C-alpha cells in the first residue's frame, strides 16, 4: 500500500515537473536534466505496467531500466557542469571532454569484465556497470561541489536547486549502495526502507526550485585582473620552477 | 572494508557539501566572487608581515640560544626556555597556515572572477598547497612532540614553501588594479 503510494506520488511529481518546465521554458534551458526526469518517469510507468500485466517481464526489465536511469543521471552532471562554467568556455570544453573520457573508460572497464566472463549473466553485468557508474558519478560530483564552493562560482536559484536535489539523491544512493552488501546491517535496512521517501524529497526540492524561472547571476565585466591572468600564470610558473629547485636543494641531505 | 568505508565517506561528503550549498544564501550579492578593497589590503598586510618577520622566525629555531642556555642555566630555566620556544614556534606555524589559507582563498576568488583561468596552473598550485598543508600539519605534530630544535629541516621546507606562496601572491597582487575592486560594504563603526 505504502509502496504504491510512493510510486504514484513520484509519478505525479515527475509529471508536474515536466509539465511546469514546458510552460516556463526551463525544459529548453536544461534539456538533459528534464530528459533524465522523463527517462525515470518512463521506466516507472513501464515497471508499473509490467508488474500489473506481465509480472514475469518485470525482472528482466528491471536492470536495463536501472542502467538507463543511471546513464541519464550522468547526463544531469554534464548539464550542471555546462551551466556552472557557461562564462568560461575553455573550462567548459575541458570538463566536457573529461566527463566523456571518464564515462568511456568506465563502460570499457565493465565491457572488458563482461567479455572475460567475470559476470554470470547479462543482468549481473548491467548491475555492476550501474554500480560502477554511480561511484564514478559520485566522485566527479564531489569534485564538482568542491570546485564550485572553493572558487565561489555564483549559481542561479534554478541551478542551485537542481544541484542540491541531485547531490542529495546521489549521496544517499551511494551510501545505500555501499551498505547494501553488509549482511545484517540494521542501518542498511533502514536506509533501504527510506530510499523511496528520499527520492520523493528530492523530487520535492526540484519541484519547488524549478517552479519558476529565476535569473542567472551576471558575470562581472572583464577587468584588469582577467586580462593579466595569462601573464601572471607565466610569472608564477617561473617562480614555481625556481622555488622547487630551492626546496630540492634544502631537502637534500 | 576499506573500500566500503571510502564509499561511505564519499557519499557523506556529497551530502555535507550539498547541505552547505543549500544553507548558503541564495542572494546573488553574497555569492558574488568580487573582492573588496579591505580584503585586498589585508592580504597585502599579511604578506608584508611574513617578510618582515623572517629574521625573528629564524631566531625561534636557532640552536645558538639553546646551546647558551644548556651551558649556563639551571635545568628549570632550560625547561622554561624550551616551553616558551615551543609555544612560539607553534604560534608562528599556525599564523603562517592561516595567512597562506587567506591568500589561497583570495586566489580562488580571483580565479573564479576570471573568464579563462588556466586549469593546469590551478592544478599545480592546488597540489603545492596540498603538500604545504600536509607538511605544515606534520611539522605542527613534530613541534608538539619533540620541540622546535629537532624539527629544523621540516621548518626550512615549510618556511620556503610559505615564502613561495607569498612570492606568487605578491606578484599577483602587484598586478591588481585596486580601482577595479569592489568597495568594502561593512559599517566602519560596527564592523558589520
């Protein structure tokens, strides 16, 4: 009964988020994020239909659907990086290339394990790939959060909401995944029970923060600080080389 | 078990950082990376103090005073001298750590202000800062454990790396035109 309530509430919230984004225009602004919501909605509807009409199909459908959701969730991170570095085209290109490389490496690693017969069945391989991607995603997300805070990159209210909800969901999921295989861990059982509720909470955050369009913070006009950056970087590198030589000399016994 | 712990820490850190972002004011003014004249002046002052104090710092770790006290004073005076020097050394190290952290913060904010920061340079500087933190905390532990006279080599390293940071930021601050910086918003009477 409770599971059904959570399922239907999640579907309702996802539909509201998608409809609202179409009306406000945020759908065009954050297409990857709303594709993720659409993907989750689709897998939930398919799951519900399979559960009601063809229960035998539910299990074979579960892992591919889960993998599709995790792949779509990786795209959300690309979206957040894309928007937070929108005023820095060089950094934007670099992060997009890095995200793509990490993604390809993770898939290649899982594929090689599958080819070498490390997994008993395709569903196990899919589950392992999903888990690995989630861990990689978590690592990159942590780095991104640290960089955003360290460099104090200003975020608009919509992007902030998107990021907060996403961090909450990925964080809880990673802790849950880690504790999943600890036998008899009471906290793991509790967390697994709470997972659907945390998803509803995440959807609630997105629903509130993406309800209307908020302006993005304006990047300050170019100043002398920026124009001098290349020159300063060159000078600093020269100082670094000199200092390293000096430090090496001091540390020598 | 180690892997499990690492993943739990990873997930928990994501939640903590997410919460920090959620608790920050959504007001764009407080999120702005602009640097005020006061911060700029404080950074300059911190740098100047570091350079001026170099001779005094050398003296804290100098073995000459220790040799003199060992030869001519009672054990009680020697113990008092050691305690005093240890406290001074720890105080100096904590102050240096704080100053370098302030300068790094200023640098991060300047880089956040820049349209095209150089990722390679940022990475190198970040690695250097991380190594400084590790060595300085190790030195702090060493000072606390063995006193200032048995940690001279690590002191030399820390002092030079701190000097490097000061040179880097001195170069950077020299190139900043103070006219372009934001005014200090605080009330001069209340300091708020």
